[in-house]
């Protein structure tokens, strides 16, 4: 990979000071927690097991501390400003939203063995909005298929034919099927770049579950026209309303956490912002020239094509001298989240495998320090799971006395810091009448937040166990297949749940026996972990059941703003047959 052809943009003095202050705050928090843990563990003497526990605890801290400080900054911005996004993202107001569009933008729908009825609804809804805006001629839809199922391929061809008959006079459409899906999604987009990339100025990347309003897409294009220095502009992607109880609980918490976290992160990331691989716009010329991904040495799962292409493309774009920015406000950009626990785990493990490949990329020449930090954080996000499990298991066998008062302070601190992004946005929502109304009123908001907290306590150990087992298998060739995500709300068979979660259940039972034998006085402290692991199979079945989801919807539990009556005219779900 060649070095960048020109000098990177330089951060302004204010951004440098914010980055320095943020780094000091995070470092002080991490060192303080490590010192408190050392005081908790080493009451009598320093021992080998205690040192390993301290090291495992330290591995978990960077991600937690950064999340806490992002949330704290985000909360301050949301409470003290009516336009927090503009304070951390000066590009937000860079374009006139009525400016004439004189560029060409490709819409890249990247698909593989997807439900074409759902996809047709999504694409049709977005194209309808562009045509109604009068700007349809500035866009060209490319349906980029890597499907290998003959029936799905035939359905895709029929879908594109219907879309062409419906929109052909207003928006150009093209369907391309790759015979071999080399390079996964990044290879799919790279194939587009080689064939048609030079015909367009920008590309908006869409996954099969992506939905964006026409104003959101037009805003991206106008901002890119107004700011030639931006190479990638990422929207804040939120979850669509769902009839799945699992999805509603998960994305209620994600929605709460995302706003404060993204605002805080944008305050110090600045022009080294995130790219999440979809619902974002790319400046094609520098993307084609500078963001081609390497084939990693060795064989999969850690070698071969890069799975988690997005963050790597972001740091390469920044290395080439272009800004990577985020729009930290919730304005018409959605995705669908997995409808059950098993699908969520499968997606998470695919991301885990991709992020672990970054270990081979940390030494890329010319990367900015913030960019290397982002790659490290992507790795740390998953390395924390086995570190936590190692810490708890070692603590079960350690014979040395501890300081229980310090331990309780640590426990509450870590839980509070982990929940900080959700709590920060929750506070901001409760402080404003319009937000309270959009989220369903104070009783429903608080009740849903408590329900989501219980959901988090139960699912966190299940996910941590899945990630830990997967990471242990990576050196031996374990990997996740590249298959279409299940998106429909439907029940899980007991046999499927048992096959997917037997390991968590077995380890939960084993841990329960060991905890009762080794440290019965701490059984209450272990109870959320044990309940989550032992109950993972019935929980997966229950939370995926359509009847439970319908009950959630009727009660308004874990409701998000798109479900408010005032959103009826703008929600893409009204009248959709594909969301049941």
C-alpha cells in the first residue's frame, strides 16, 4: 500500500487541546481505577493470581473509560446547548439546504441472498422520496448483488425490473450480479468503483436493511458539495421500530446511548470521525485512489480479505488528507437490528472476527495517532469480554483477602460508567418536554429504561461468553460465514435455541456450582451473570416470540420516537408489509 500523495489536514488548535484534555481524563480514570483495584486485591501481599486479575481488569478499562467521558461530554452538550451537533460538527451548517445539486451520486445497495420483498419496499420508499423532491436525476441506483442462491437471484432480477418500470424515467437503475463474491462487501463496492466509479462524484452506501429519507440524502450531497475536504460523511444511524421484543429492548438502549456517545466522541475525534459502512456518503475520487484494502497475509479467519472494511477505509481516507466526519443528530437514517438473540450473536461474532484482523494493520505507515487509537479501540471492544471472564474466574480461586468496601465502590463505578451513555441521554430526554412526549411520557420512559437495564444484565454475560469462546477458537481456524441476516420477526424453535446456547447454559450451571462451593457469600454478586447464562435458552425463545413482541408494542414498552403519532407522516414503516 503506497504512502499518501499529499500532506494530511492539520487539526486546529482547539481540537488539539480537546484531544489532549480527553486523553488526560481517560488516562487518569484508568490509572485511578487500576490503583483502586490494586488496593482492593493486595491487602496482605502481592500474589501472582492477583497480578493477572489486575492485568485482566486493566484490559477492560479503556473502552469503559472512553465511553464514560464521551457520555459526560455529550450530556453537557445536550443540556447546555439547543444545537449540540453544531458545536462539535461545524460542517453541519456548511451547506444551504436549498442549494442546487449539480453533482452525480450513486446509491449503492449492497445485497447478498436478501428478502427481495423487503428490499423492494425499502428501495421504493427511498426512491419515491427522491423523485418527490425533484432531484431524482442527480442519483443513480446500483443494486450490487453477491447472491449465490438461484431463486434469490431470479427474484432480484424481477424486483429490479419492477423498480425500473416504476422509476426508470426519473432515476437511473442498474443491476449487477457478481459470480464470485470476492472480498465480501468491500470487494462488492470495489467492483462498482472499477466499473462505474468514475461516472459519479459521490456514493451513498446502503445495506439491505438501510433506510434514509430523501432530505437526509440530499443533505449529505449538499454538504459534500460545500466541503470538498470531506472524504466520508457518516450519518447517525438509529434502529427502526420493530415488533420483536428482543429488538425493542436492545435498540431502546442503543438509541439512548448513541446520542450522547456520538456527540462526545465527535468533540475529540473531529476530522478523524467514524465510518460504519452504510448510511454514509463517500467522495469517490479519493475513495477509489486511496481506500483499496489489502489482502492480509495468512489464511482466514485472521488473514485474507478484510471483513470489517469500514473503519479501515476511514483511516485510509484520513491518511490521504481528507476529513472523515459524522453528523451527530437523528435525522432520517435508520437500519434494522437483529430480531432475536441468536441473530445478534451471529452478527456480533462477524464483527469480532473483522476487528481482530486490525491486529495486522496497526503498523500501517502514515496513520494519524487518532486513527491508530480507533483501530486499537475496535480491537479492545471485543478483547474486554474474555478479560472480564478471566478476572471473575481467577477471583473465584484466589485465596488472598480483599477490601470489600473498595470492591463495592469499584463494582458500582464500573456499572455506572458502563451505563453512562444511556443514562446521559435519558437525563437529556427527561429534561425536555418535546423529547418526553416523543419517547412516550415519563412513566413509559423510566419503565422501559429499567426493563432495558435488566435486559442488559441478562444478555451481557451471554454475549461475553460467545465472544470469548469465538476468540479462543480463532487461532484454530474458527470463523463466521458470510450469510444474509434474518430480519423477520418469528419464533425460535427450542431445538435451535438449544443448539445456539447450550454452551452458555452448561457453563452457567458449572459456574453456579463452583461459586456456591468456593464463595457462597458472593452468590448474590454472581446472580445476574448466572441468571443470564442459565436462562439464555428460554430468554432467547421468549424474547423472539411474536406474541411477546405484540404485547410490547401494545403497551408502548421500549418505544422510540419514530413510533410517536406525530411521526406517522415520516416513518417508513407505515403501511409496510415487511415489518410484521
